[in-house]
C-alpha cells in the first residue's frame, strides 16, 4: 500500500453499540472504506481522551454515541477522504 505524501487523516467517533442494517456500525464503515479502496483504515475500541485537567474528555454530542466509544481512522489523499465523507 502506498500512501500519498500529502495524506490526510479522517477520524470517525461512534459508540460500540451503534448499528447499521443489523451489523455494528464500525464494521459497516470499515467495510465500505475498504470497498472504496481507501488507503489505510483502522478501528480502535475504547477511544478515551483526556482534557487539560486530566479528566476524561466528553463528546459534545454524547447522545449520539451509544456504548463504549470507538474511533475509526482513515488515511488517504484529500480527494479520496472527501469522496468518502458523503458515504460515511
């Protein structure tokens, strides 16, 4: 796999229990990214972050995240990442 020098990173934060068409949403997103031949795609469970005071950082739209958080990362050219956004 060859990534362009000017590659960009797309991060998608979802909840572990979010679903799409009877399958985990993270699985559907990763499979779609692979289908569209995005350069590099990875999903990580329990994406915890910490704010300035070393306390857990919470998503502003936490009502949209159901279950433990998962972050999906897609790295590719700006063109390919932007083409994936309407699908994701």
